[in-house]
């Protein structure tokens, strides 16, 4: 909900050759409000078409500044309900393709969800390529802390990402979303810069304990979450003072990651953190203290933690064009590996 990431990547969909230029275009407060009104809504509902138009216009304006052979367009997720085999990202790749005059791959999640998968996370196949690119040899976890946290356990010693044992991926729990929402609603700040607001509060242990007692943490991976999952936790946070709520939400992120690693059949030797959450010093310090493994940012290994997801969908776009798999049983829970996504051409 913060803005648009764009990044160039040179790849054949299997190997990463290099990364190109990238950019971040923040949404204005007015644009963010347009999107917030549509969150949780499905096709045809009020505010959805307005959000879709906004996403298309912002993307077209920025994509036209780049010279790419193909565009991987994810769109904006408004709702995600894999149990009922549906997911909703607004923005039409067909519109994007015509307006930027470039083949566009989009709607990456629908096919996976229709085939019984969670439709998320979709970055694990890219994480496998990243592990090869940075030449790690041991089992490594990529922890993405966006609105929701997700983790990919990569064993780089396998030949292909769809091989059984090469990957295991799932959502860990809420990450930045509740922190950002509280900061915005109560302080008119878009996020907790450096985690400083959390340090002003005290963790409510009862709220945290109830959060960790949620059935989600007993589910076997793969599993996924919506931005608005854990509504009981959100409600409990609303009853706390501002700084206590932010502190509790911050440590809920950390404890959910810790809980995720406990039940893994194969433990990673290191955790590489990506996404906005890696800039939260309070989160990073707590992860280092609570996890019994090396914790680093992906940037320390030569990757761009701000652009990894944008690069991932460029990578996945090429895989779709080549008919290569984009998800598997161990990443989304889909019954068989599949290649999701639609391809739209300018003419």
C-alpha cells in the first residue's frame, strides 16, 4: 500500500544474469485512501474500479520510463481467499500491455488458487535463483517482511526449484501491516521509522499470548494469509495505547517468525531478511536475539531488499513465457507444479 516498485532484471527464467535500474514511486495520501477504500472487496464491488484505474495509470506512467522486453505486472491485491479458491488483484495486464506497447504477464495467482493452491507466496522460485546467484551452499531462509511476513527455505543443492525438497514456503504472520495501520491511524505516520515508536511502548503479554495461540500457527505449511487476517489480534491492539499497540504488533511479527522456524523439518543455517521490515531496527535486533541462526539483510549479500519482489515478478514473467513452473506443492500447496499467469500482447 506504500507505492510502486519497478525493477529491471536480465534472466532466462532459470538463471539470474544481472539486475538493472529500479525505482520506487510512492502513492500520495489521496491515492492511498482510494486503495484503502477498496481493500477486502471483490470484483464489481464499490470502489474497486476506481482502485483499478489508479493502479493502471500509475503503472503505465512509470513503466514507460523503462525499456523492457516483457513486463511482469502483479497488480494490487485487494482480497485473498484461497479456501474458496479466489483471489483478487486489481489492474488489467491487457490494458497495461496496450498502453506501454510491451508484452505483459499478469494474473499470476488465479490459476494456482483454482488448482487448490494458496496462491501465495509466489517469490520462492525466484528465491531459489537468488540463492544460486549469491552462491550460498547451505540451507538458507529468505524472510520477506512486507505487510504480511513470508518465508522461503531454500536448499540450493537441488537442480530445480520444483524438485521435492528444494523449497518450502509459507506466510509467517502479520509483519508491517498492523504497525503501519496503527502509526497512520493514530499518528498520521506511514510507518514506524527505524522501529523507534515500538521502543516507546511496552508489549502486552496477554494480547501477544492470545495471538500466538491462533490455530494458524498449528497448520502445516504451505499456508498463506490475507492482509486482514488475525482480525481478533487487530481488535485487541485497538484497545491498547498507541505505543503499546505498536510494540505489541512489532513483537508479534518477531514471535510469529520464531514459531514458524520451530516446526521445520530442515532448519536453515541463516535467515536473509528482505522487504520494508528489514529497515525496522527493533525487529532486526529482536530477530537476531530470538532466532538461533545468523540473521542478515539480503543487501549484505549483494541483493536489493527494496526491489526483490519487483525483480521476482520480472523473473516469473519470463518463466510464464517459457512455460516453466511458477509454483509447486511445497510453495503454495497446489497439487502439482504449474505455470500460472496470463500473457497479453499489445496487438
